[in-house]
């Protein structure tokens, strides 16, 4: 849409996988995109991977669990461009194990990277967006957060937590047209899922009514919708993009 052109967006975990496709989608909509990620080598290769979009793409090496660093990155982007229209809280990790064998460290790390970072980002971007009386925040949740998943108690708790954060922030920020929504992907083919054993992949496929894994592009298009003026009256919602698993 014309109204989305020139918007400024931050995408966390933007260096690869779903985040990279979200960057591509938002660039295609005419937005300026700042990709935030831990991995400098992947960020350095990102302009090439996205067809060299020039000034429309910026990158920042930031650990989103570092509250001061992530907050100041968001503030600097808004200051430089004079606006911040979109934040996509996409960075995420897994440390799978059954509950009975899960360590405190693996519980804490996954909650910190997936949920704490989304809180830090939402607080910092929310302040800027409330002042400008407009904005859209999108959380990358998961089917696991809606339904739970064997071997993923920490991950499912973090993704369910993102939905609680999303719904609360949506209620708090709505009066100034700042919208907060979530996408809940099912099983998407990326580096994160490529490492799973074949048996786990076969079991996942058997659960998908559309009988195929999703692509990062499937998710990116849903994020693009929730980030855009096309969803101007939608807030506090979870959009499942999972080939029909969650109905
Ligand atoms: P991925 O591992 O390919 O990419 C994640 C990116 O996040 C990486 O570039 C990584 O460097 C970055 N990242 C990790 N920790 C970070 C930190 N502390 N600070 C900054 N960046 C950090 O994963 P993906 O499959 O593209 O997943 C993206 C998001 O989608 C995640 O939140 C994931 O939980 C969610 N998701 C994925 C699937 C799936 O099937 N792939 C399903 C549901 C939800």
C-alpha cells in the first residue's frame, strides 16, 4: 500500500531464515529496514542476499537480550530516521529437552532470548510509537506456544508468554493507534528445523493438514500484513500460519 512506503522497520533475528524473508517482504513494501542480529557474518552478507537494496537496508550487530544495547539501538534508529513504524520481535532459539531432563540454564536462556527480548523491544519501541501516535509491533510466536509440544516446554512457555505480552501491550497502546499482534508459525523449513532428526520431521509432517512444511515466505507475508496499513484496525490478535494445524 502507498501508505506503507517510507516506513521504518526493525526486524530482530533478521540475518537468516524467517527474519531474512521478513526483511525482504518489508523492503518490497517500500519500507526502510534495520536488521538486528547476533551474527555479524550473516549480517554482512545480508545486502547481497536481499538483492543489494542500498540505503533501504541497515544492519546492527546486537544481542537482543542485552537490555541497554537493544534499547539504545531502537532509540538510535528512531532518532536517525525521525520515526519508527514497525518492530518485529523475531529473534528466537530452541534448547529442546523433555521437562524431566531440562536444565535451569536451558530454561532460562530460551525465556531470555525469546520472551525477555520481546519485552525489551516492545517497551522501547512502544514509547516511541506512543509519542508518534502510530506504530505496529509483531511478535513471532509459535504453534508450540498455542498447543505446547513434547520436548519444548521452555520454548512453548516463551512463545505462550509472548502472546500474554502481546495481548497486554495491545490493550495498553491501542488508544494511540499502536497495534500489537502475533504470528504463530507451524513447522517452517529453516536452519532451526533442518537440524531436527528425520523421525521428528516425519512426525511433524503427519500433523499438517496441508501436507507440506511452511516456507519463510509464508510467514513473512503474514508479518507484512500485520505490519501494514492493510491491518489498521487489527490489534491483540494471533495469526496462525501453519497449514491448518491450529484451528
Ligand atoms: P533461525 O535460527 O534460522 O534464525 C533466528 C535468528 O535469530 C538467527 O539469525 C540468530 O542469529 C538470531 N538470534 C538468535 N539469538 C539472538 C540474540 N540473542 N540476539 C539477536 N539475534 C539473535 O530461526 P527461524 O526458523 O528463522 O526462526 C525465526 C523465529 O520464528 C524464531 O523466533 C522462531 O522461534 C520462530 N518460529 C520458527 C518456526 C520454524 O519452524 N522454523 C516455527 C515457529 C516459530
